[in-house]
C-alpha cells in the first residue's frame, strides 16, 4: 500500500452531515417569519438555495481530490455514510407533514403560501436526489427507503426509469432525460416528464412479463410507491381538509422540476456516437457534465461527480471521483439552475463550452432537431 493511501483520510467525512440540514429548510421559513414577525421570511429557503449556495460555491471553491483506489472498499463499507442517507427519509416526512399542517392551519397570503410550497418542493427535489442514491443500491432496505423518500413528491417511477432507462440510453437522442443542444429547459421538461413516465412503465411491464406476471400486480414497484403517495396525501387531506391537496401538488411539481433541472444540465448536448454494430459507444466521462464545487457536492451527495456515477452506478457517493477528461460546468448545480431558467443566458454560456468540450466535432453533439441547421452554421461552420 502506498504512503499516500496509508495517510489518507476523508476530510469531508463530517461535512456530509450538512445534507441532514436540508429538510429543515422547510421549517426555516415559518420559524423566521414567526421570530421576526414578517411573512416575507417564508422566502428565506428560496434565497438560501438560489442565492447563498451559489455564492458559497464560488467563494469556497472546488475540491478535485479523489480517494486512493486501495481505500475505496473500506470507504464503501463504512456504514456512517449510508446512515446519513437513511436518516434523510424520516426527516423528510417530518418536515413534509409540518409544511402541510402549516399551509392548512395558518392564514397565509397567496405569495406566502407560494413561498412555503416552493420551499417544500425544493426540499422534495433534494430528497428525490437521496432516492437516487438509495435506489442505485442493491440492498433491499435501501431500495425500500428509496420508495419512501420518493412517495411524498409522487415521483415513484423514478428509480425504474433512471436505473433501467436513463443509464442505458444516456447521452443519446432516445433518452428523454438527456437535454439536447439548443433545447431550453422549458422544452426539455415537456419532453422529459411524459417520456420518463412512459419509459418507466414499459420497463416495469417488461420485467413483470419476464416473471409471467401482469403489469397490474402487487410487485409493480411503480404501483407500490404510488400507493404510498395516495395513502399519505389522503391521510393529510382527511386530517387537514381537502384544501391541502393543491399545496401538496404544487410542492410535488416543484420537486419534480428540481430533478428535471439537474437532468437538464448533466448531459446537455453530449452524444454517445453509434458504432458499426448500431449500438451507442460505452458511456464514458466525456458524456456527463461535472462540477467539483464543494458546498453543493456536500449537500447533493456528490451528484455533481456525474461521470463516475455513470461509469460505476453502484458506487456510493463518498467514493465518487473527479475525472479530468470530463467536461466541467462553470459552477455548482444551484448556480447552473438559475442560468438554465433564463435560456438565452444558458445558451450563451453553455453552447460555447459544449463546442469546446467536444473539440469542435459536431458528430459528438446531441442536437435539438429543429435547431440543428442553425447551430451547425453558428458553431460548426465547416461541419
């Protein structure tokens, strides 16, 4: 074993606990509003996520260090890291129920109601990311926890769609979860949401058919998580009244949109070329956009080291590596979300970066079909 490996320790180990603070953002707004006596404080979680976190990423900077490969088996077996992801599940449910109660029990102006719904959805999006981490694991417990953490946001098809569909089709025109060059996030969502839902059902129906079972079966994992959603929303409506349902719906839609925002930036415009056998080339680091921004990586379980995730899908978050050959985002995901929400700014920043990432080779770009000719003329004049 090398001297470096002997001396290595995960300096970020205690900082992963930061992720456990995220669900409490739901309660931060109401507590600050009560403490300062002004409902405007209900917008504090939105300010934290979309202003303070991007600033923190810029100020604190990046970490490109990787654990020695000799240390990875022990790092993967250290249960401390998985306990953190497990703990997210009950925390989400506590704060999700609190938000539903607060929205139903406190007389809120429409803008205060909206602030609470968006804050709740913001946390729900983070928890979909926790479901992403849990859903990739092989243990039965973690897969069950993934269902429970996805249920409040009504996104129970995600694990199936992501694991069996997105990882197979990533960075190809066939993937509804891979954004195309010239495609705005708003067009992307209209393609991704129905496409992901349809693919999840196709994949789950195929699995059940191989086991000689009908699609409407108790072992259908989409139905299992959907039943948790229906049961929890119904219980809240019976307790708090049916007026809570619009709140839950808006929060869930915003949570789903947070996942779509991540999907949009993770593979924007990158393409796996098709070989002579008609199959896409093996997914490699150059097919995912990455960021080593420290703060957002601490919060997002290293989701931003996306290239390694697609290379080793079962690798746990604490072991994911930086690849120098992977295209790099200019900042962390929270800052990139803001950029994506203004398509002209996104295209201005990312299209040039995409051209550089593929070395000016148009055959490595996943174009939006309706903009292909214009983009070729603008960025690949000799293609």
